[in-house]
C-alpha cells in the first residue's frame, strides 16, 4: 500500500468521525428551536415563563456551535477571503492552506486545548454548576464538549493538512509529467 493510499484512508477515517459528530450536533439545533418555541408559547400565551429556557438555549446552542466547527472546516465553510483565494491555482491554494494552518489554526487549537482540558477536569471534579439562574444546572458537560470540539478541530485540521500535502505532491507529479 503506497503512502497516498494510507493518507487517503487516514483522512477518510478522521473525516468520518468529524462528519458523524457534526451531523449529530446539528440535531441540537432542533432541541434549541423546540425549547425556544416552548418558552415563547409559555410566556406569551399562558403567561407562564420557564425558568430554564435561557440556560438551555445557550448550553444547547453553544454545544451545537462548537461541535459543528470541525465539520464546518471539513466542508470548507470557515471564513476566508474567497474573492482572492479561488483565483489562485490549486497548488497556491494548498500552500496558503498549509501556511494558515500552521500560523492560525493549529496555534488556536493548541491554546483551546491547553485552556479547556484543565477547565474540564476542574469542572468535573467540583461538579460545577451555573448559579445565574433558579435551577443551577450543571455546566461540566458543556465544558467537556468545548474540549472535545477542540480535539475534533485538531483531527480535521490534520486531515486538511494531509489533503493539502497530497495536492502539492499531485501538482508536483503533474508538472513533472507523471
């Protein structure tokens, strides 16, 4: 098995995990919508606002957002200046993506992991709760999803890096005639 086949299988496996988590996280948006609709109906039709709606909305919405970040990278929907980027050759695009990965993506992920993992450990050890509302919901699971999202973003970043290196190698073979 040659190096390109191994790389392709590895990126396929990594992206399968990222896609599965991203699609699962997208269902959280339905939970968010249902909870907000329930709150609006309770508040305005029955004059009985819920005490949990605000906490649920930012926990569920935040979890969906962070868990979807790796999937968003996979499908190429993160922010870039497309007006310039798409005018470049695939080789130049790959070089730009590799450089940006090392300058921005991987350092941000490293910082995210460095800060989120100890926070998760601390939060779970204390069974941390939010004391801003009436019902004081636990927050350690949300913090866990933030660390998990950083790890998934790392996985997808590595996958993107491998694909960009493959593009450069393929472009090199094409320009050398074979």
